[in-house]
C-alpha cells in the first residue's frame, strides 16, 4: 500500500494570456470562491444599497418638514426602499454563483443605468452622477469574462 506524498500545486492557473497572447499574472483563487470581479461587484452593490437607503432616510424628513407627506410619496418611498433592499440581497447572494442572481443583478443595474441616463436629461445633480457611476462600475464587473465563467459553472 502506497500513499501519495505529493503536495498539490497551489500555483496552477496563476498565469493566463490576454487577447494578444501575452502572459499575464492572475491571483490564485480557491476552488468555489468567487473571482475578484464578483467580489468587487458585490461590494459596490452594497455601497449602492447603503447610499440609496441613506438618501431616502434624509429625503423623507425633509419632505415632511413642509407638511403631511402625500400618500403617493409614501408609496414611492416604500418602492424605493424595497428596490434598494433587493440590491442589498443581490449583493449578499452574488458569491453563491447562481445564474439567476447574476441575471437579476444585471437587470437591476441596467435599469439603474437607464434611470440615471434619463435623469441626466431631466434634472441632473451630484446624486444622479454618483448613482450612474456606481451602476456603470457594477455593470462592467458583472460583464467580465471571469464573472461569466464563474456563474456558468
């Protein structure tokens, strides 16, 4: 009876080739752990969630300072809050590698991009620009090849 005393090659797959065939060094990744692009997308989605909920928390009291808040505004605030909670849940679920999470996150972020682009024409402000920038970053991370490969397996 023989036992295998080899040590696993922990440096396997640390080199890849870019589109020109030039070798590039990539960080080794534990099996099953999400790639850096997925981790960054999840982090940015968490930031997006926090900023959205904080902005809502500051805007509602300001609206209430001028009298009772109309019911339509409360419905809008509730829907906005639910939307940002959805973004937070998706951020937490991204590392699971489930395809539906990536598809849903891409859908939400593309909606955010469309909303931000529309807001640039209807009344741009610093919040619109920040939200559009964050959505662009997240969408780019979710469209990388390594992200697609992670969610395909």
